[in-house]
């Protein structure tokens, strides 16, 4: 059985981060886009927790908690915006959202 | 004496300003009379100065005020009345007084009568500055001043295209020469440290001859322009578009001789550089012949006289170039009198003929224009150099000079030219006054000029006849400042053979002219006669095609080049490159603004792309740092330091 | 097991928190008032906000006094860091906010100002920014950044137009991505050094002599990504024009100043130690970023047809310009940065306020956008004073002396010259020339074109009230007579920057 | 009051302009004339109290602005700047007085007063930054004048004018900052004071670079070939008053700055670049004269002729001797007077016919004899007729440069030929011949208001041509001190030999006296 070390967590976190990034780029649905950003933030949380454990230092976990809190409030604000947009336009498609350009 | 100097100098200016006051108002006689009187005053003052000089008085030298003073340069308004300048002053005041009075009659019907006198007096003032200045800068003031007035007077009838064209031509041609003059002045200043004649000439013997040569050449270039020497001669004939008194005063008696005056004035310089002097003499001889040849076939009365002037200027330069400065000056004076007379006579004829200039259309005018006929004939005799008229003394002297100095080619050219001179002068006289009255074909009824006009001309007539007798007095006077070389042919026999031979030659030429042109068979040429179709006739009547060449190969290319410079170089290259830079910046903005598509997805992609790009750069850099030793090794293996 | 924690209150140094707490208290106060008695007029909230901001300013002044005597102060478990940079930037933040708040007192009624929440959020946002600049702890920076940003998204959206929502969503989404970048970057540095405090990161890295250069660079890239987003460096700038266009003019002006200075302070704290430690890569990258940001955004600004969008691009360009200060990283350049930003805030707020007072509720037919150039055609004839003032702001932005921004540019370019960045100095100078073109374009419209028919003079001051006019007058005076205040300002800034060790 | 006369000269018009906003539209003109007259009187008073025997700065004022950065408000005037200031005041005065019916007259007059402030400021500033402030600020009113009252292409012309000059001066600003930094390195204090900078001796390599930086700013302003293309547009589109002031004063800023900055700060570089600049100047002289000859529009012609004349000024400046520099300073004034007058004259005919195409005219001498006369006088002054103002300057400039190079002076001297060609051709086209265009048949001659502006100019043109001493003497004194400074400061052998040493004569006598002892 392979021992799971710090590096594995970090690699996992990086992979998740990349998935999040790809999602951010590819998704055209606003809701899905928000999910992708959540993945981004949470991938970092994994690393923070792991590193914190590695160093035996609580700072990283503290950071992770703050990230979680912030992610939560972001979701609140983001969903609020999304709902208003949906109310006005009846869709949450990114492609529709380009009245300003140049 | 200073007072007289100022009177002589400034009376014309006052006259000019007085007339200018009336410039915009209709003709008033007073605008002509007052300047004439003031000129007469100037003449009187000059005469007093002359008497003073003749009676052994001091040279009058005044410094009125500072003009330009900066650095080491100090240029005052300084005036000097010495033997040379008093000669010129006398010539100028005499001729111009006569011409002024004459003009009152001649310009009688012209609506710009007042303006004419303003210009004419201004010209005299400039000429006085030119001859009286005691430094090169002052000379240059006068030099440009006469150029300006000449411009105004040639183009006096500015409604005529040809007149304004000729005015501009004269001005620009003179400007070309003035540049040479200016450079000459610069040379004088930087090598002698001053522009005062006496101080500069005092230093010159110490300078090396190369510098002196350049000085001499550049100053002479200036003289060439004013005196219309080849190749800057074309303006003089064209300048005949101006009113005839102008031609008499400016383009015969005074301004065109300024070049000769300059050479005479700078005699200490030219004495140091005889090779330049020889060049001047040779050019003079060439111009004498060249101009005379063009006069042979010309069909414009005034142009014939103008070419004759040109030819005589050539004589003067021969004398000046050969070091016989006083001879040159003497011929200048004599020439001024008879040539002015000739022009004024021509003016009378023109008036009578309603501005007709072609002598072939006249003929038999001696009856209606009796006095004019006499005057012009005598002036022509003087010009031809028949004893005892003025021309004989002055012109023969030049021939002698060239002989004595052993310049035989110049001598023979001049001798031949003397014959030509006699021929074309009397061709003109014959065509105008003798033969059938061809003018009747054109329905003209000629009248003699006003009495007072004729009386005004009489002093010139007298001087043209007797000026030769002043020779010795004159010699005594000017040689106080000029090299006093007496020119005597050593053997008496040679002298007599030469003199009589010349006289005979000239008389023959006159007789030939009379025979050919004083008969009743002369008709107005219409371009069909055999002679007119000869090549040499065509060359001569087209002035050797020089004006054509100037127009085709200088003026036109200049005009075209200017257009090219403006439309293609300035607009399409210089300006367009500036605008081009601006446009590149602008269009880059225009093209790349599509990056901002407004699409959120694209915007996110840009952000990620930026990060990825930075990341890859970081990786490259990180690797480079990590393997820096290896990289250095590879590079050194490749020979990179 | 756990030892009793013995922390004395003095060592916590709670005073350091005071400036941040005051706006928070103020925000809560406003919310409470609204609960107690709803539907009060906006003027009340404006004045309350003003009062709290003034109190805040007083608190900052207090800490400035302490700093001047004692030097840098740490507090609250050494999380807070009150140094010269923090004080200067807080002064700018609060000062600009003071200028912004009265802009709510428009003549026409706008949706957002009728909510007391607007003001509460605004105050929260300010405290967020204050936290950002007054710490060197990455966690606190992150929290402050997000607090401020989330509040800001909402403020934008409250303008209640389609474009505002679009702007808010765009800003929000990209902001979330940037937050991801920030946390990832912090994570990398935490992994490398085991600390989230910038000075400790610096000392640990220096101790190991940057052994893991590759990872440092990775971390730096992500930090650059997120900070670059905040200060709108190309290519992380794409949100800026859209968000400025969507937000109300007043808020756009505010956004061009306050969020950016907060981000700049973070950048200054973070990047300078890297540059000074000889991370050549960062120097190169920043050089490129500065030049590209200045030049590219200038080019885009050239081709805009709407004044507000033009100003958006122009503020990107200005951000690139001051980013040079961080690249150069000398005391002079950092002082130049603050000087520039103070002068810039006057001018830019003024310019945006001019747009704000001409904001119509409904667009006339001939007008495509709120602030298209056409709208200002022939303004000098209809409303000369307004045109002259707007012209002054434009000239100042273009860097024509002796108006405010010229001095900033002068000192900034001088700092480049002094540090041997000759080419950079020339590029900065020439970019000012390019920029002059689009500022001139507005001047050309205002002064040299004939008025569009149908516009009457009210258009240019449709929103004007005494309060707005006062603010604009204040900005105009600041712009014109900047010269007078320059010397004390410069001395003050230089002392503070120097004493903070930058 | 005399202690602060320079400040008063600068700020009086500005203050008057601000107050002018409050004045009723119909009365503004009288107000403008009154203010400009007071300003002119003040400038004359300055001249009156000016001590022409002193070669250095007079009426110095100093006030710290940003001492932390070495920026001080330092003013002073010497023989070089004095007359340009007077000329600026003079042209503003007659410009306002002769202003023909303009729309928005109030705006125009207020703008002119502001412009006057900047013009005076440039010439009295002795601190590089203060200089730069006025230098740049002068663009703004001119931008407005061209852009708001100009012809059909006015926006293009004004923006081009602004951006071109602005770009150049920004490069110059970088140069100034370098200069200040070098001063800081040498002395440990920041200073932008020109007189401080004068004391700084820079290595040649630094001089060469800094010279270029300053050169770009100045050359665009002058404007020198190939940076001149903004000028024809600006002149072509500007209203009469704009062209007059642009040609008479604004262009002089560039040439003045060469003398104030480039020469004394970088003597070695000046010598180094003398030939290239002289070649540019000669191209300016001949090439632009030819371009002028090709013009169809009389105003463009005068504009290009300005460029051509500025070439002579540049040449004189880079003669690097007293004769040349004095000549070029004098020519600045001369060219200001003459080109200003020519633009006023073009304005006269434009007001009547609303066209500037020469082909539209012809035979005007019949219809407008007084106009033709004044035009002829000014034209002759422009082509350098002796006893007229231009000649003194041109003569001295060329004379001065002759010491440096014979052949280049010969080429530059072509100016007097090509200048005559385009001027006379234009005059002939417009004034000579018969009246062909019916519209010209009944044009009124110059009226009183126009004469108010033109007659003084004619008088000055001739007066200073005949008696340049009152102006030339103070100029000469100040120029001598600059030349001496340059000689003392120069480090290369080449420069030492090119720039004359004025005290040498004295030294030689002293050493010989010692030898005798």
C-alpha cells in the first residue's frame, strides 16, 4: 500500500485546480461557471490543510477556513446576481451577456 | 563740406518721400517738380563738393551713426566723398536731374505719375548711398536699394505681364549675383576684421593670395549681376519693359555701372590679384562682342540700345580688369551721358510713335522729329567714338590700354566690336530717321516732344560732345586715389596708324549701315526674307537661345522640382510618415480592440491564457536558472562568449 | 494540556484596528437605523457615512501621529501592520471615499441610493480595503480583498440596469477566478516557507537563498495574476472597460482609484522584496507588463466612442504607468507612486463626476451610449464653465503642466531616470503623448464642434446639485493648484515611505 | 513694483482673463485692448528700466515651489529674452486691436490673454520646470484658437499641432530630468535652475545624448526639417490672429530655447552637432523655399517661408560666435515682426474675399494700392532688403556662420535667391496684371482698424532696419556672456577652437605686460 504523502495532496490539489480552470474557460452556463470557481477554491483548501498538517502549523487550516467562508459568501452574492439576471432575461447563458464590447 | 554731403545724399530721399505722399492720389505736377528741384539741389551740392576736391580740398569723410555693431563687427553709416565717388555722384546727379525733368514730360499722361517720381528719386538715393558709402556694407545697402528700385521701375506698368516678369527676372538675377557679393563681404570681414574700405584694403596685402583671389572673384560675381555681364545678362534687355526714362537712368547711365564702380573701388584688391583682373578683362571683351552681335539684328529700338550698353560695359570691365581703373571710370562717365541721351531720344521717338518699338515700322522721322534726330545722331556718333566726341577719348583709350598691356586678342576683339557698334548704332538711326516714311502705313502722326523736354536733354548733348575734353583734368583728379598709369603708345607712328585706322574702320561701318538701311527699299520684315532665315540671324535674334535655355533648363525644372518637393516629398514622404506613425498606432488599436469581445468566456480565457503564458515563462526561466551551468557550457561550446 | 493563554491587552495594540472598525460600526449603525425606521431619505445616510468616514480619517491621522513618533506598529497578534504605506493608502482610500459619497446627492433619483444598504455596503467595502493595506498577512489580505470585492459587486449591480448586472456578473466571475489565483499563490508560498506573512516569507526565502526558484516563480505568477486583475494589468484587464461602463459614472471613478490603490499596496509589499532579492524574471515580466499595459490600453482608448469607456482604458494606462513604480522600487519611485495616485484621484474623480452630473435617466434617440462623444459636442457654447472644467481634467490627465497629474508624471519619470531606466522613462513619456490624443478628442468635441441639435444646456448638468458642484469644484481646484500643495505633500509622503523601509 | 515686474508681466494678463469671464460680450474687446495695452506699457517700462550694459540676468525673482525636488520659481530677463517679451506684448495688443469680426469674440480674447501669459512665461523662466510649464501650456490656447476659429481642416490641424509639439517636448522633459539628476549626482541637491545647470560641466558623451533629447523638443517647435509639417497645416487653418502669434512668438520659443539651453549647457555637443544641424538648416532654407514656391495658397506660402527663415535663425545660432548668435536673436525679432505682418496682411484679404488662393486674385494693386504698398514693404523686408529689419539678422547670421564653414554658408546664402523667387512670384500673381476676377473689382482698401496694426509694424520694420542698435546692443552683451560661458565650459579641443574666447584679447595683453616686467 502506497503511503499518501504531502506531494499526493498537492498533486491532487493541482489537478483539481486545473479542472476548475478548464471549467471556468469552457462553461457557458453561469451556474456551472460558479461551480467551477468553487472547485478552484476548494482545491486550494486541500493543499492548505495538507501543508498545515505537514508543518504542524495551524495557519494553513485557518486560511482554509477563511477560504471556505469567503467561498460561501461568494456563492451568496453570485447566486443573487444570477437570480436577478435570470428574472430579467430568462436565461443564464454567458453568450447572451455581451452588450458591452470594444 | 559735411553739410553739402548730407544735402547731396538726402535730397533725393526727401524728394522720394514727398512724391510718395501723393502716391495714391491722382497725378499732380508738384509731385514731379519737387523731386526734380531737390535733385537739382543735390546736383549743386555735388558740384560744390567737386569744386572742393578739384581745388585741392580734403576728402570729406563722415560717420553719421552706427548701423550694426556686435561682436567685433562694427558697421557705421559712413560716407566718403573722394575723387572716385565724386565722379560717380556727378554722373548720377546730372543724369538723374535731366531724366527727372524729362520724365515730367514723358510721364505726363500716366496716371501713376506721382508713384513714378517716388520710385525714381528713391533710386537716386540708393545710388548715392552706393557710391558714397565708405564700407562694403553700405555699398551693399545701395546695391540692394537700386535693385529694389529697379524692380519697382521695370515693373512700373504692372498691368503688363511682360513688365512684371522682367522686373522679377531682373531682381532675381541680381540676387544671384548679390549672394556672391555677400560671400565676398564675409570673406573680407573674416580676413581683415573690418568692412571699412580703407582699413580692409590696408590689411589685404598681408593676406595670402588664395583668399584674395576668392575675395576678388566673389565680389566680382556681385558686379557681374548688377552690370549684367554674361551669363547674368539676360535681364538687362528684358528690363527695357520699363518706362524709357528708367532705361536711360538706371539701365544705361548709373545702376548697371555699379559693377564697374565696385571693381574700381576695390582696386587695391584687384591690383593684388592680376589673374582675376585678366579674367575680368577677358569676360568684358567677350561681352562687348557678344552683346554687340545681338544688337546687329534686333528689331526693338530699346533693346538695341540696351545691348549697346551691355557692350560698352564690357569695354569698361576690360579697362578695369587691366588695371586702368581711371580709364574705366572715365568711359563710365562719358558713356553715361551719351547713352542716356540716346535713350531719351528713343523715348521721344516712342512717344511720337505711340510706343512702337520696331524701327522698321518708322523711317523718315527726321522731319517731324528734327531735334530728336539731331540729338540721337550726335549721341550715336559719340557712341561710335568719332573724334572729337566723348566716345572717342574714352573708348579709344581702352583700345590703347589693351594694346599697351599686350593683350592683342582683347584689342582685336574690341576693335572689331567698335565697328559693330558703329554699324548697329547707325542702322538704328538710319531705320528711324531716314528712308521712306513707313510709319504712315500704320496711320500714326508723330509729334516732336515738349520744348522743355528737349531743353532738359540739352545738357546731356553738350556733355556727350565735350566730355572728352575733361580727360586731363579728370586724370589729375582721380589718380589721387587710383593708380596713375598714363597710357601712351610708345611710338608715335603706331599711335597715329592706330587712331586713324580705327576712325576709318568705324566710318566705314557707319557708311555701310547707311547704305544698307537709309534707302527707300526697306520694308517691314515679315519673316520671309532670305536673311531672316539664315542660321546666324536666327541665333542672333534669339539671343543665342540663352533665354530659352534659362527658361527650359533652369526656371522650368525649378518650378517642377518645387512641385515635386511639395506634392511628393513634403506631403507624401515627410508628412505622410508622421501621419503614418499616428495611423499605425490608431489602427493597431482598431484591430486589437476585438480582443475585448464583451463575451465573459473570452475574458476568462484571456486571464487564464495570461497566467499560463507567465507560467510557461517561469518554467523556462526556472529551468534556465537550474541548469545555468550546463547552458553556459553549451554556449561556450558553441563559441558564444 | 493547553497552557493558559496570557495575552496582555496592550500588546494586542487594539488601536491599530480602530480605523477599520469605525466604518464597520458605521455600516451596522446605518442598518440598525433602517430597521428601526425605514424609508428615511438618502441625505441622512450620506451625512452619516460622511461622519463615520471623517471619524475614520481622524483615527488614521491618529495612527499617523503614532507612526511619525514610533515608527512601524504591529498589532493584534502581529497581524496588523501600520506603516507608512498603510497610512498613506488609507488616507487616499478614505479621502477618495469622502469625495465619492456626496455624489449620491444627485438631482435625479437613482435606484441604488434609495437603499440604506448601499451605504452600509459602501462602508464595509472601505473597511475591507483598509484591512488589505494595513497588514502583511496573506489571510487578512485575502479576507479584506474579498470583503471589499463582494461589497463592490453588489454596489455595481445596485445601479439596476441591464448593463450594471452584466458588469457585476462579469466582474464577479473574474473576481472569483482571481480569488482562486490568490489563494493558490498563497498556498504555494505557504508550502515553500510555512508562513503567510510577507516579511517572514521574505526572510525564509532569503535564508534558503531561493533554492526553489521554480516554485517561487509559480507562486509569483499566481499572485501576479490576481493582483494584476485587481490593478488591471494587460491581459488581466478585460473586465475594466465593461465594468466601468456598466457601473454608474461616480462609482466607476471611485473604482479607478480605491480598489486599485489597495491592490497596489499589496503588490508593493509582495513584489518589491522579490525584485530586490534579484528575481530577474519578475523584473523582466513587470517591465513587459508595465510597457504593454501602458501602450496597449492607450491604443484601445484611442478608438473608443464613449467617454466613459475611454476613461476606463485611460485608467488602465495610468495603472500601468504607476506599476512602473513597483518595478523601479526605490524610495523615490514609491513616493512618486503615492504622489501620482493622490493627484490622479482628484483629477479622475473630477472627470467621472463631470460625467455623472450629465447622466440622463433616459437616452435620447440620437445618442447610442450614456456618454458618447457626440453628447459633448459644442459644450463650450452651451455650458462654458462645465466645459472648461472638464477640459482642465482632460489636460491634467494628459499631463499638461501645471495641472495635477503632470507633477505625478514628472516625479515618476524622474524616479525612472534616477534608477537608470532610461528607455522606460522614454516609453512613459511617449505614452503620455499617445494618451494626449484621446483626451484631446474630448476637448475637440467640447470646444471645436458645433452642438448637436436637440441637446440643450441642461444635459450637461442635469444631475447637478450643490453637493455635486462642490465636489467638482473641489476636484478642479485640486487639479489646478496642485502645485501649491506639492512640496508639503512630497515631503510628507517621502518621509512616510522612507520610514517604512520602502 | 519693479522687483516683481516679471511676475506682474506674466500674471497680469492671466488675471485679466479670469476677470474677463464676467464681462459683457459687447464690451470685451475694449477690455482686451486695454489689458493688452497696459501689458505692453509694462513691457516697455521693463525695457526702460533694463540696464543694457549688464550682460547677465536682471529683475530676478526667486520663490521656492517644490524645494524638496529642486523646483523653484525663478524669473529673470536678459538681452536675449527682453525683446521677445516686448514683441509678445506688442503682438497681442495689435492682434486684439485689429481683430476683425469673429464669432465668440469673448472666448477669443480671453484665450489670447491666457496665451500671452504663457508666452511671457516661457521667455522669463529661469527654471527648467517653470519653463516647461509655460512651454506646454502655450499649446492649449493655441489649440483652441486654431481648432475653434480655423478653416475646414481645423481640428486635424490643431490636434496635429498639439500632439506633435507635445510629443517632442516630453522627450525634452526626460532630458531635463536627466540633467537635474546629473546635477543631483554632482552636487547632492536637486535643482532645475538653469543658472545652476550652467555651472555643471558634463562629459561629452552625456552631452551628446542630452543634446539630442532637448533637440527633439526644440526642433519640433521651431520647426526644423523634417519635423515641420505641422506648421503649414496650423497656419493654413488658423485664424489670422492665431497665425500671427504662432509665427511671431511661438516659433521663437524653439530658437530661444536653443540659445538658452542647448548652447550653454552642451557646448561640446553643440560643436559636435554643428554640421548636421547646419545641413538641416540649409535643407530647411532651400527646400522649404522651393515648397513655398509651389504653393497655391498665399497663407501656406507665408507659412513655408517662415520655416525657411527659421533655418537662417538656426544657422546663426549654431555659428557659435557672437556675430551669429546676436544675428539669430535679432532675426527672431525681425522674423516675428515681418511674418506677423505678412499674416496680418493675408488676413486682410481673407476677410474680404474668404479665400486665400492666389489664383483668385490678380491686379490687386489697382484696386487696393495702399494694401499693395504695405504688402510690398513687408515682402521686401522678408526677402532681406537692407535697411529693413530682417536684413540685419540674416546678414549677421550668415556672416557668423561663415566663420565655421564657407561652403555651407554659400549654400545657406541661396536663401536670398530662393526667398526672392517665391515672394516675388506670389506678389506678381496677386497684385500685378489686370483685375481678372470680377469679385475683386470693388474690394475696399485697408481700413483704419487694419492700419492700426500694420502701420506700427511698418515703422518698426524700417526703424530697426536703419537703427538696430537699441536692440542689438543688449542682445550683444548677453550673447557675449553666453559665448564666453560656452568657451569656458567646453572640454574638447575642437569646441575650444570653434567657440571664440572673448577675453583672450585681454589675457594676451596681460601676459605680454607681465613678460615686459
